[in-house]
C-alpha cells in the first residue's frame, strides 16, 4: 500500500536563496537564464515538455496573501496557524471559527483575478513550451487563465464545498449567501467593512490599521470576535436524504429553525473542497501529479518555497530522475541546496536556474523574448 500523500506544512525558517547561475542575481540575468532554461538545445526523451509547479507567490500580484515572507517564515501574522483537517472534522466550534473568518475573507478572494504571471503561463502553453501546470493554490486562477493548458490542483479549490459524508459539491457563492442569511449581524459587519475599503487588500499592514488580520486562503482574523455565535448550513443533500454511516445506521441531520446545522447531527458537514493541512491528497490527484513529473523534460517552480511536503516531494522526484529544475521564488526554498550542486553555478541556465525574483516581473518578459526568438 502506498503511503498517504499529505499536505503538511514546514514551519521552520528557510536559508537565504541560492542563485544559479551566478549572474542570475539581477532581474535581467535571471530572465536570460530562464530563457535558456525554457528553450534548451539539449535533446530529451520527452522532447521539450516543461511542467510548471506554482505556489502562493504567483498570486500575490492579484492581491492575495502569501504564506511566507522573504525570510521564509510565517511573517504575516506571528500567531497564524492554519486549521487542520482533524480539527475541522471533529469540532463544531472549530468549524464555526473557520467559517466566520472565511465568510469575511471570501469577498476579496472571489473578486480577485489572475495577474500577468498567470497570463504568461497561458502563453507558455500556447507556445508549446509548458505542457501542464501543477498548482498548490486554491484560488482557481490557473484554470481561469488557461483552460486549454491542463491544471492539476494539488490542494483542491475554494470555488466549491464538498460534503464529508455524501461527497456532493456545492458552489461557494451559494454557500456564502446561506451564511449571510444565517448570520445577519456578521453580514452587516461585512457590508460595513466593504464600504470603508477594509477588505480591498490582503496586505497585512493595511488590514491591521482597520482592526483586521489577514491570512492566506481567504482567512480574516477579527480580534475578540465571538466566533461561537456563527452558524453554518447543513449539506442540502444529506438533509433531504441522510446517508448510511459506516456502522450501517442511518445518519441524523438536524437543523435549527433557520436551517443551521446543529451538533446533534451525525452527518451533513460541508468543508471547502481543498486539501486541508493534515489531510491526504486524493489518490487520483497524487497519481496525476507524479505522471506529469515523470513525463516532463524539465520542471519550473514558480512562487513556492516548497514548504509543504506534497510539493517538495514532486521536485525531489524530478531531481531523482535527473530532470533539470528551475525555481523562481522570492526568498528561500526548502531543501534547495540538494537540487542545485555547485557544478551548476557556471551553467547558462540550461541545466538549472534558481533566482529570487517575482513571477509577475519575470514571466511576461520571458514570453516576449521567446516569441522574438521564433517560438510561436
């Protein structure tokens, strides 16, 4: 039996970024090295087939929060700790807290749009350079920006919810409407925050000025809030047709007079359609990601510190197969010293690149140069 492929965060500080080749320490040098990396002259049994692995850093320019600062630590909010799967599944109070914070944060996430880096990824696909994308992000920007370039959403997506019992999905927009109806005082507060522009950005300093703390994946911390008063709906499918539990008995799904899930229920719990920390990645997603790596001639990591094992393991897999690795990420990357031996320091980028630059500054320029070189 294969080991579970879990989403586990690495919370330690990361070392300063390596720079490979040496002249990739500036923007122009990094772009030149990346152009060489994406248009190699060396042959490959797979042909020219690049898989892109993206993380939160590619979506920062869209106004979304990143997990880590340049130093590789959880610097946005020192006390930030993402909810774990077992907490969400077993605790009614933990779900209240999660959904209250998510209710406040969803609006900004919902109206955010792909940025120039995502559109550059689309162009790399159209040029025949990128053959697939594996993303750790749950913001749905990749499938939105390039529906024809296959995207494997390693950690799921926030655009839907899934019932942990019957496995039916529900659009997040529909769920958000239900949360508003069940929590009118919270809905009023959210409207006020939107009116004053408090949720126009996920920049931590701007939010702190207005009494809010922002975290990744649409999480907003409201200090001293009474999360225990928040209510959330039951799965509509389970409510109509309660499922059979593992012990063979019929589940009980109960709601209050307004339709909110109550703790006497034994089923009907909705969760975001994401792989939470501590939760195993779906077997079919794991297999698809591994196959994408195995069929690639090179891998380019964009905006990820590889802090989660699920992503780091894929790059390690590529390294073990001697697939050239490129990394564009501001700040350190977990285990990067293992991927870039000293012998690569003088290569021109074709055999490997590591630069500490932002995706939105590098990728559009790279696409323009590749087009001038005859890629079309």
